[in-house]
C-alpha cells in the first residue's frame, strides 16, 4: 500500500480552503500551516500562464527527514505516510533542514510537526480534510499500489509531475498538469 | 443645539471607568434582566453533536453542519451533502466560520453614545436600556417626522425580522447595498429582456454548459461556491471558457480565450459580438422567431458595431472577436454569457447587462440546458400578523420621476434621501444598520458621513466593531449565525430546498439574535401583534408544519429537498411561453426602457480615461474574504492579512516601485488612502490600471488584526457614475496615482473630506 | 517574468519567508566541535610521536581547552533543542543515516575521553595540584598517564570523525544545495585543524613549536583555499540550484562577508602575516591566530545562514 495524492492544477483556483480545513481538523496552532497554496505566473502580459498548487508534505518514499532524524521520531507509518512521534522528538530541527519542500516546522510545544495525510481520518475510510472540503474537487487521495484506485487511474491517464524530483526524494504528491 | 456626531475609534466606558470619571452617570445594573447570560458550562449537554446551519459569511448561504467537541464548544463547520448550494463542500470562508464565532474582537455588550467631559464615548448598557432608548427615539421620529422617515440597511438573514419590524412601524425604506452597489443593473437588464431577474444563486447551468463567457466576473476569486464547483466540472469536461478581463484573473488562466480588454469598453465588445452573431446567422432562428420581440430593430441597430469598430475601442483584435463569437455559436444553446454579480461599474451598467441578456437570447440559452435553467423554490407562509400600514412617502420622493425601474430600494438612494435638502419634506431621520458596513460599502464616503450627521438615531446591529459602529448612537451586539435560529432558507435552485439554521452554542457574551431584537423592539413600539409567537422556534415550527415538515424534522436533516412541481427545468424548447414583459416576449427591443425615456437598445458610449500618471482603479474579490466583513476573522486573516496593489512591471519601473514596497494611493479628487498598501509587481495586470482586493484598510482599532492592514478601495471611490435607469452607483471610474511617502497635503482623515470636489456623473453623459 | 507566491499566507515561524531554523547555537557548536577536534588531533598525534616536550602547548596545554569547548558546544546544542525534556531519546537508538545521531554518540564518547585526557596533563601545568587528595582520582590519573599512547590512537580517530562530522552534519542535507557537497567534510576538518593550530601558536611560548605550527597552519590555509575554490567551481558546474548557491558568494547576499571576512581576513591576511613571521618580521602571535579563529567562527555562522537560503523551490 502506498498512499498518495493527485492534485489537478487545472482545477485549483487557489482558494486555500484546504489550508483552513487542515488547521481546523488538526488543531494546527495559530500562525502555522501544514499545507499551503502556491501560485506561479509565467510570461509577459498578455501571454501568461498560471499554475496553482496546493502543497504539503510529500510523504516521500525516500524521505530525507526520516533519514535525518537522530531518534527515529520521524518514521514511515502504514501506506508510507511519514509521521512524527512527538514523545520521541527532541526538537533538533534536522528534519526541517532536510526537507526540500519546507513542509515541516517546529510546533510551539517543541516537536517537529507537519501534514499527516490525516491518518486518523484515512484509517476511518475518510479522505484527508483538505481533500474532503475542496470546492473544485481538484484533489484525489488513495493507494497508488492499487491499480484500480481513482488515483492510480488518474495518474496513469494524465500528464503529471512531482516537485523537486532532482532532490531524489520520490515524493507521493502528483500534480496533474 | 445638535452635537456633531464624532467617529468613536476606541473609547468605551465600562461600569468601572464611569465611577472613576467622577460619578457623572449613575452606576449601571450588572444583572442581565433577561437572564440570557448562559455560560459555556451549560453546553456540556451539546458535547460531540452536530447542528444544522446555513452559512452567513456570504450571501451564497451554503447549508452546513456545525460540529461540537467534547466540551460542547464549537469545533468545525462542514458542508451538508444534500445542499445544492455547496454539495457538501464549503469554501474557505465557510470552513472558517468558527473564526467568526471565536473572534475575541466581537461586539460584546449593547452600547449607547454619551458625552463624558466633553468627549463622546460609548457606555456599556443593558439590553433593556438600549432597546428602551431606541424605542423612545423611534417614537419621537414618528411624531415629529412620520414613521416613514426611518430606514433599514441590511445585508444578511437577520434583516428579514428587522424589515418586518420596520414595515410594521410604517416604513418601506429597506435597502441592501447588494442592489444599487452590486447586482441591481443585472436584475433590471434581465427583467427588461426576459421579464425575470437573475436572483441568487444565479440559475446558470454551468455544469452542463459547453461555453461560458465571463465578463469582468472572476469566478474562483469570487468564491460563489456552487458556481466555482460547476466551473470546475466544465474544465474537467474540456468545455470552452472565454474570459474578458483587463486583468489575468484566475478564471482567465483557466480559459481557452482570454480577452485582455481595455477597461471600460466591455459594451463595445458585447455589441460587436451581437453584430457577428446576427450578421453571420449564428443566432438561434427558431428560438428568436418564437420568443423574441424587436429582432429587426436590433439588427439595424448593431449594423455598424463591427469587430473592426470594436477593435479600435477595446484593443481586442477582430479575428479574436469573430473566433469567440463562433465558439459561442458552436456551443449554442449550451452557452452562458454570465451576467456577473457586482456590475455597477460605469453608470451604463443596465445597458451593458441588457447587451449580455440580448446575447444570451440570440444564442437561445435562456431556459435551455447548459444555459439558464428555470429555478424553483417553495415558499413558506408568513406567521399570521396584521397588515402593514401603508406609508405615503418613501426614499423615492428624493428622486421624483427617477429610477422607476429599480425593483428594490437603493441603499445609496436611502442615504441620499437622508442628506438634508430644502427641496423635499421627507428627510430620513433614523437608520437601523444591520450586518453591512456602510462606510466601506457605499461609494463616496463623505456623502455617507454627511447623511449620518443629519440623523436623529443611528442603530447599528452587528457582530463586529466595523467602521459604521463608530458613528452609531446605539450599538447592539448580534450573535453570530452559529449561535442563533433564523428564518428557513427557501432559495430557488434546480429543485426546491429548505435549510435550517439553529444554534450550536448559546450566544457568547451579551449578544442576541435579530429575531429577538426585532420582537423586543416591536413590543416597545406597540407592535406586539406583529410578533405573536413566543419565540422563533414556535414560529418556525408553525411555518414548517404548514408544509408538512416540522422543526424537529429539520433539526435532524438540516436540508429538505423537494421535487419540482413541474418538469420544466429547461422550459424553452419550443413550448409556448409568455414572458413577463410588455410584449409577452423576450424584448431585444425594450419597450419598458423606451417608456421611461431610455435607449430601448444598448448604445456604446465612451467613458472617461485616466490622465497621464493615473491608473484606473479596479477592485475585486479574493476567495478568502467576503468584502470587509471577514478581514478580522482569525482564520481568514492568516490566509490573507492585507490587500496589495497590483502594478504592471512596466509601470513599476517607471515609478521605481519595488515588489512589497508600501505606497499611498491618491485619486483624481485628491483623496489619499488612510493607510499605505504594498505593491505587487505582476504581469497579471494591464499597464493602464491597478487592482486591489476590496475590503481592507480598516480604520477601527477594535478590529485588532485588521486595523490598518492594506488600503480601502472604497475610500478612493469618490467619483460615482450613476446609472440613470436604476440608480446603480458605478464605481470603476476612479483613477489613482502613487506616493512613496505619505503626502503631507492629505486631509488627516480623508473619510471626512468635504464633498465639494466630488463629481456625480449621470451615466452615459460623460 | 516568473512570479512564485505562497498565496495562502503561510508564515511558519523560522521557516518563512526564509528558513532560519538553525541559528547561532549550531554555528557555535560546529566551530567548537571543529577546533576541539583539531586540538585533540594534534595532542594525540604528538603523544604518539613522543614529542610532548618539543610541543608542550599542543600536547599539554591546548587539550585543557577542549572539555570547556565541548561542554559549551553541547550547551549550545542543548539550547537549540526545542523539545528539551526528550533529550535522552538521542541515546536510546543509533541511527547510522542520521549525522545528528552520529554526532551525539561521538560527543558522548569524546567528551569524557577529552576530560580524562586533559586531566592527565593538569599536574604538568600546575605541579602543585593534587586532586584534592582523592585517591581514586589520583589512581585514575596514573592509569591514564601510563596508557597515554593507547588512548591516543582511538582519540585521534575520534578527533578526525568529529572534525569531519561538523561538515557532514550540513553536507548530508540534500535539501540545502549550498551544504550538499562532499567537500564540506574535508573543508570543515581542515578549518578545524587550522583554527586549532592557530590557537596553539597563540598559546605556545616555544619558538620551535610556534614555527612548526605556523607552518602547519600555512599548509592548512592553503588546503582550505584550494577546497573553497573547488567548492565554488563544483557548484558552478552543477545544476541550477547549485549555481544559485555559488551566486550567494559571487555577487549575492553574502559576497562581502565571504570574501572580506573569511577569505581575506580569515585566510589570506593571516597567511601573509605568518609568512612574514617565518621570514623574521616581528608579528605578535595573537594577530594571525585571532584572525584565523575569527575567520573560522564567521565561516560557520555564514554557512549556517547562507545554506538555509538555498533551496529547490520558490
């Protein structure tokens, strides 16, 4: 099982509902965000293009954060979801330095924090909060190892990319372009 | 002698500080005489439950569920899957509904304006004192001027109860800025054409459409939930989107065609499209023959509005105009020339929206699949009440013979009818303002303030200390939508629905729902017959039982769906149909406009252009905020804490402006923004205009987050281009220039600038 | 024009708008780690080579600074931890892929070892010191002195590991292109040895010792300059993010700091002073030493700051 997310950049309008939904669902402290939206504009007026991407931890197959962690607090959970166990984390921030996506931050309580793919919801058969609220339904969550899952079919049938592939992390968030 | 009303920025005197002030006022009773001060502990019984509601953060009113945590505290708000407004998915503002409830800057107690040591301040009072005070003042206005010299400005659900109160009291001056400052011209333009307005939510069948044309409408940045969702469906279906916008909007970036039009020339493009569609026989002949009136006149009328003619005006190349007209034809009748929402731009807005309506008619999209569907709603009977008294005067008396086609009261009209005038006997003397921050909503702030200064009574009912509360005589803290019942939502959609809003928590602080405020005021004004129910639950239950439902049922399901009465979602496929116009047909040639002395068919008129060094001020929406009302919401503030002014890189270079640099904007009338705004250097904006998101630059310090963040576009809208047909206030004729340091010559508080410089232009004349 | 914006207002503390999660604590820790490694290296080396009496400052006096440095460095590291109560978790597991884990274990061993090592020289410096007449301490001292050479071997290995580790801690971060180069390990080791040599020159009262360590330092400075050239050339030959990393020192935000404070004042000027000294000019010993040491400190601070600017995305 390999959990992944496919995000259709053509559908996303950048409303940032995913960000609020995450903050509400996961009690993310005020002033912090586990997910965020990036807008990339290229060209010169009037020949322009915009790409909108909802971003978060990529739950990489080859996670530099898991490698950097001196205590094993950062680890792979079911389906390759990368999690942090707060009680094992010493707050050294090596994982924050190691992430090419800047997806992590130090929680005010001291431990490293980031997106969990809402594993508590996924285990109940629900989509992560961000996916479940998106008005444009631009996000699809599922198991890439299951060839019949919506996400597998979507990634197979569409052009897609991952972020910073040259960092060699094998990320699990696909951006459909 | 009348004391001048001062804008009170922060001062509130509580019970304690009054004593310190030397006992000028008798100490106030602390006990809440209504016994309403429920505490949080009482809510343990509400732990881990969910309560139905419909969202109040914008007018889309998506139905939702409010979840509580183990302490009975409100935790989250999520969409109701049975609701066609949202299909179970709220927008960021809806998801951040909890932030509105938890905002610690909320209005907490009723307050009355008073003078202490020569300084005007608000003092905290009990509800009884506040309501008694209002009742006395209203009765005095009734005796001295007549009950019809009162008015209600409202934006939101509570307005229904307050409107009922005002009508029972004897006034019909009930206005929402959503009409004359927003969608009014659209309603009038479509009524003149199809005999029916658009309403809300718009009955646009976007999800089934094959071609969507957006003109200055930025779906995706305006987060009209159902439309955003359906536009997403369209993109998924590879349908064509054509966006006309001087700015590369989000929607433009999703479009097959983006027409970067020169601002203020949209009508020329529309007329050229009409020309193309008629002269190439692209129009739906059978539909036009059966349903339309005035085709021959229209054909003659647009004869010279060729794409080449339009090119010189709009800067859109003729081949693009032709190609896009062909795209519309290819999709016809599944094509929508979107009527937009905020359409009060240049004063000829009704005529522009007429052109939009005509274009839709020619392509046969009205009443057709993929065009405009026929919405249906189910109406609930009103709770029995005596007939309203019929006032013999209203705000229209201030504009004799004008704006007869305005279907609803003009907020700006009511405001103008308040500014004292020797030529008329009806000067409005009392305002109740509910859920609308008129200072940031109405253009020409100086005029608004002049009107306010002439009032004997200004009551502001709101959840937040918005700018308008600084001018109030009485402030009443309204509880948020998560803490109250309201009327059943009965909006029209593809099928009728009811949605219930009920409290998920007792009102925080000493806040109250509008239904209660209206009823209590009614009792004090001798109007208790109009409020014959014990409480709102009794009223709602009575209403629901009359249509076979009940409050108990609605509390369980939140949204109740009904079947359509008739199978006529798309009704104009050759069936006979009588339109609600003079001719009974779709009026390409408007007899109603002709009767009123206006052009029966839209004509292009040029609008003023910015002088050298000035740029047209365009403003719009961000998906994270609803006007100025959400700027202080803690969750939405995190997403977007201020607005920025978009500047084309060439202009930025010319002015040596760097990305992120703070500037002050000055408009053509010398009005300078109170606060600086950061520059965003971006290719997304044309060189002849700048853009900012509306609703920032708050001047109320009690809005602890929003205060001083970004700049207020409304402040810069001092030139209003009035729509002569329906009184819409065109606001896109203002031009700004940059200052890199705060200019010294500015009037200290530009909100108090004298309006001598202000030009009121009649639309079309300019 | 390419415009990349985070439009949802993300402002995670110490991550936005630019990463600065690691501050002075880590920079200081890397510096003291490096200089301690160098000092232990020289001390152990000349114990093995039986040159205690020729190089008394290097072998006997300088190691006394090491426990102080290491304890201060560990203190700084501890300050940097945000979840301090869980500090002990470091020692419940060995994670070979994590340089942080490596470093923790290396320090765990080398710190007590350095204390013992330094302690064994105390009496040679202050002959009257007698460990408060505690027998156990005196017994331990005897054992250590007796087995100095046997201890020196693991110590020299650990010192090299520590020196390289101070570079690898950073170079293991793929996410920060400026750090992500294999040259950083040798470079930091060299820099550590150089600062150690400089300190020894400063401390030493022996002409011979000063001369030999001045020569050692000159050699190390030469190697450092070579490695720095190599580092920048390597970046310039790399991909876009690597080229952008080099740009930080070639016209970018840290150009002045790098060339003036590190290359000129931290390496070239002291090298010139040291050469002049060797040719008989009278140069006060502290001048080149202080410049080298200051350069070493600034270098760590600058690498920490600058490395966190370099990134793959926006």
